[in-house]
C-alpha cells in the first residue's frame, strides 16, 4: 500500500511539472489579462525609438501568452500599426494594401528601415534652408503686389509686374523650395541657385 501511495504522489508531481513545462500554468486573474490587453492596445511610439516601441509591444504579447492569451500575428501587426505616428504612413499603406499579409518580423524590419531612412534625411537636410527672416518675407510680398504703372497710351486697367521667383534648391525659376521636385532627395546636390541681384 505504501508503494502504491508513493507511486501516485510521484505521478501527481510529475504531471504538474509536465503541465507547467507545456505551458498549462493556471490562468491568471481577469484583471491581469485586462491590464495587459489594454496596455498592449494603448501603446504609442511617441518619443521612443522604433526598436524600443516594438520591444514594448513584444513584451506585452509575451505577458499575455504567459497568462494563456495567445496574440495572433494579425492582432500583433495591427497593434504595431495603430501605435506608430503619421510619418510612417507610406509604410502603413504598403503593409495594408498587400495581397498577402505581412508577418510580424517583416513589419518590424520595414519599420526599422523606415526609421533609419527618416533619420538620414533629417541629419542631411540643413536647418538653414527653413529659416526665413521677417524682412525677406516682407520684401517678397512687396515683389508680388500689383503695381500701377501709368502708360503713355490711353488704356484701361493697371499694369502688373511679374516678379520672377527662383527655387533656392535647384535654382530654376517658376517655383519655390516647397514645390521643388528635389526637396526630399537627400542625394541631390544644389548647383543652380544664384541669389538675385
């Protein structure tokens, strides 16, 4: 009888160990599940780097998995996309428009690459291109104001002077930097800009 009892106790302990190893741990409380699920879906990138943001998402998914709530690939990707700011909209559009769903790993790679490209563009664009003094704005506005020029002939209407605008980036006339084709091309070297006399 003692050996039977000993065998039964050994079997019970071994089955608990096997269940724990297989991931069948007792379910956590509902409040913990709700906390992790709410934290997962409320994550925003904000000032975090993309790697830090993605690690937080992964941690919450792992916490939910430890509680018995497995997060699907689709939900994981959706949570990531909902948490990133609008400057990643091109990447979001590619992922959402794809015929085949992106895996979590592919989404992570794409977003880390997008962040690296954004950092390169920001570091290469000189800040002085965006500075405008008040005097230059006023003089520019005065250049575009219609002027009255009396003519020798007797005609109606006013004469208009057409100021020639020149792009500070490419040097071509007819458009400003904000409409220039090359404004986002980090490898473009400006050669044609000459300040007006």
